[in-house]
C-alpha cells in the first residue's frame, strides 16, 4: 500500500526511535482495515520523500516563526486593549506599507517575509513601549541582525526597554573611551537591570542563559 502522509513527530527512545505519521481520514480507514490482523506483527515500511515539495516547504514560514508572531500579537493586545484581529490586520497593513511585500497569509508566506515581519513587530513594540512576555531574541534565525537593530534603536536586546550600548569585549582600565577606537570591540544594548546581571554572572554565563552576544558595529 502507498499513502501520502506527513511526519508528525520523531522521538529518540532508550531502545530505538518512535516515528509518528499523520494520515488523512480516508487513508486512515483503509490502513486500519488492512492491518487489523497484523497489529502485533512487525511491518515493513518504505518511506519516500518528495524532495521538490520538501524544499518548497523549507522556504515557507516555520512553526517557530508563526508561534513568535502570535506571541507578539498577544503582547500588543494586552498592552493596547485591542482585539486579536485588529492587531493582526493593522500590523500587516503597516508592514506592507513600509516594505516591498504584498498582502500575505501566515499559513504559507515565505520564511524571508516572516523574518522581516517579526523584525517589524519587534521594532513596533520597542517604539510603543509594549512589554514583551518572552526574550525577543528567542526563536529568531538571525540573532546578529536583531542585536544590531536593538543597538540602533537603543533598546535592551532582552526586554525591549530603553537601554545603553555596552562593550561585550572589555576595553580595559585607564582608557579614554571618548577618544579610544572601539570599532574592533563587540557591543550589545542592555537596560540597566540586564547589564548588572551580565556583570554579576559573567559574560559567558549570560550568553548561555539568554542566547545573545555582542556584535561589531561602527
């Protein structure tokens, strides 16, 4: 028997792995009626993957990107009191006006568009002062690009509050920071609270905890 299906989950067990496949209702009934007498017997399964289809899927918005977008929607809703559909529609239209994109759906838009839209939503939250319920960097593909944006907008890379640019790489004592060329030193923008935490627990521990790091900027 040959069925079209999707891989729903893959788990590594102590002995081997567990692969869960998803079938539509019609094929499920056919499969169950065919193997009802063999449920306790080993089966031989051949898995074939449509390379072209999978490549196309990889170009589409990821589940993590979609989850990130809806989390930001919720933060905006809680802060402004707007309903979900209003936030979704208004931010989409605002994004379209300042970019090259046309109207899109979060069910099948491109990964590139989703990346730019998340960036737009985060910058919108930073400008409006919307408190974010999770680390803005979580779930982003291009962390360095995001950190550069927070430095440019002078907001904390972890919470979106007003922040200051701090040197990730120590300059050293006794240097005149106004005259010293720090272009070869990595930087990050942090609020006072997160900067104090970074100094308390150390740069490496801080990076492991929050998955951020300094970047080179002029």
